[in-house]
């Protein structure tokens, strides 16, 4: 049985207890929220996840890191290093987006090394296989789709991105929308090509019940993909994006009735003033289900620094109720990310998630910040470094510019505000004591 089915029967599983312990909440709380579809625990019955995580309402905001090969760069060893780098720096989940090389071999290798929940976008493998074996994406059939889903589920994949909300009607409406960028989602583009070439409905939408049976058998969480997410802030929150979101809400209810856990994916490129309404719409249209956002990226001009643009949007989205942040790296829109890009993307997303959790008052998350502030007041550099979100980087930065006196830094030296006030207060206390 799936975690959702157990929760509906009011049974607390060992996995629910592990997540509850990690989050410092009651197991009953986790069970109740899972039963209502507001928390998910991605964990395939065949994958021994060492670091499981719960995603959703009342829990800490989680971070996902995307890795994977491209036709331009097929280096499995490098992708394993990216996986390890992401997990080492605190990514809660990892997704394999490979589209180059032996996709089955790559997936199984990465899955073997993954200590955290592991996701895929099955349409990638389905499309690549169809091109290699049949010469065209247009020749994909439902049997091809279900075969890949079954194989990936048997391999132990914990969650799938399924673009089932991108309907034929949505594609027709897209032609009238006048977007700057029609479709930025790779999975959405594959399916749009298939639907227009075959003049037929999205097979993921038409055969959604068959997909649910596979997901239920292995307890695969479905991340319902947003094929119509905006790729430009100019296109944000338009009619086709909301049309797809409404469809995702309907599909999520069907999945819930089938005992399958669901996450809803969201935008995308969104200006700051529209981030909050996007979160509110998802929570309303999808019954409060976990919201998984790519960024959101709040400006289109931050090439080379899109991890910062995404962290700004991610912090705001999560503070308003988003539950799961997909990292964005500095390489976004430019190239395949390097190992360092992966690290930078994870750290940026974790800062955004932590900032949002302070705003949401999740599990006294500001205690970490209080400890850091106390260490700064004392100029306890070792403790400050240990408490940093990236201790190694903090230590290297300190060592690169060591001060003449150990209780200050090279920014202010003896003019350190905290040291000046500390000395002033000591003198004031000494004078006060001498008067009595």
C-alpha cells in the first residue's frame, strides 16, 4: 500500500515516524496531512532512501537539484559527482533530467548512489527512445509510455514529473495567447509536437488512470508537471497557464482517490508582484497540495546569475506557502551546469528556503540565526563558521584575509562596532560600580 492509503486508514508507518522525527512534529500530524494530500513522502517501495523527506504544509521548505546528461555532454562520472555535491550541500531530493547517452544505465547508476528521494521526467526517455528507434517523437504510443513508466518504477524512482495537464485544448488556446515564448518546458514541447502532429489528445491525460495504477503499485509520487509554465515574465499568470493549473487540480483529486501522492509543479518566470497570487491560486485550485516551484525566476535578464533571481522568487513563494523549491544554477539558460554550478544552485535555494521558513515560523527555525548572532557578538569565528550554511566556504573566506588581531575581521579591525560597544559598556559598568 502507498503512504497515502495507510494515512487514510489512520495508520502511522515507520516512514511517517522518521519524517516526523526529522521535522520535530507529531507522527499524527504527518499522517493527517498525508491523508488530506497536503504532505507527501516520495519513497518508492523499492528504493531504500537513507535521507527521506516530507514535503508540504507545516514542514520545512525542501530543495531539489536537477542533474543529468545532454546530447552535447555525456559524462556519467561527472553526474555522479554532481549528485554527491548536491546532497552534501543539503539538497533534499535529486532529479535525473538526462537526454544523452544510455538513459537506463545513467538512471540506474544515479539511483544507486542517491541517498535522497530520486525523481525523473519519463517523457524525456520516451521521446529519446522514439527518435532513436522509430525516427520521430510523433510515433510514440501509449504502450511506449507505460513501458517506460513501469521500468522506471521497478528501478525504484521515487517521483515522476508527469505532464498530464497539458491538454489538446490548451495547445489550441496557446496559439491565440500571443506569448513571447510559447513553451519553455521540454516535456511540454515534446507533447505539444506529438499532439499537433497526431491531432490527438495528450496520451498522459487520456491514460491517466493507467499511470495511477503504476504509481500506486510502487508508491511513486506524481509531480504533475506544468508544461505551460511561463518562460518569460511577460507571459506569467496568463490564461493557458491557469487553464493547465485547473486541470492539474482535477487530476490531483483523481490521484488522491486512487491512493497516489501528488505534488503540483509551478512557474517558472514570474515578476515579484505576481509570485504571491500564483501560490494562492495553486493552493485554492489544487486543495492545498504541495507546490513545487522552479524559482520562480523574477527577471529574465540575470543570465549567469539566475540562481540569485530564483532565490529571490523562491524565498517569496515559499514564505507565501510554496513547499518545494527546484534549484536554479548560474548556468541556467546558458549551458549544462558544472559541479560548482550545482553547489551554488543548492546553496542559493537553501538560503531562500531557510529565509521562508523563518517567515512561516516553521519549527523555531530562527533559532539557528539567533545562535549565529550570539557567535558574532562574541566574535567567535570558529562557531560562526560552523553555523554557516556553507562552513567550508566561510572558513576559506576568513583564512584568505586574516586580521592582525584574532577577535576582529579585516573589514573593520579595531573599529568593529560590536567590539567598540562591548568596550564602552565595560567602561560604563566599571564607572557605575565605582560610584557605589
